């Protein structure tokens, strides 16, 4: 069974639709959908606030890191202030002289001793 369909060319001739003649279930469904969107937007705004706070903390940490790096660079530039101990290389390895008289770290000398000469 099918219901008849009516068409109208001039919408002003139709009577206004009263609240009693509306599909309330469609309006309720739309209202629920809008409420869900508002809740989601609220959660997103909280997440955005947390992310902004984390970005602010990261910027502060970056600034502190750059300050420490600059201080270290200033200290490293002045080598007179921190001389190396005698007998130690920059990496903390003992220095020995090889057969040619050049300085070689001990670890390299010991490793070279295990290589057979041809």
C-alpha cells in the first residue's frame, strides 16, 4: 500500500505546520547529535589547552638547554681553564708512543698487537 504524493508549485499556499504535526523523533535525533558534538568540542578544547601547556614547557626546556649549551661552549672555548691531564687523550684513554714515536691511545696499541704482521 502506498500513500498518495502531493506536489505544490507555490509554497505560500500551504498552511503553516503546527508543533502537533511535526516529526518529534527527527528533532530529538538532531538534538542528540548536536549535544554529542558539543561534548566532543568540549573535550577537544581541554586537549588543546593541555597541548598548549606542553608546548610552553617544551619551549622553556629548549631555552634552558640552549643556555646550558652556550655556557658549555664558552667553557670549552677557554681551554686554558680546563687543561687535559698528562698522559690522557681527550677521550680519557692513556697515551703511549708507537714505534714511529707518534702518540697512540693504549686501546689502539693493544688492538694492534693482536693483528698479525705480514
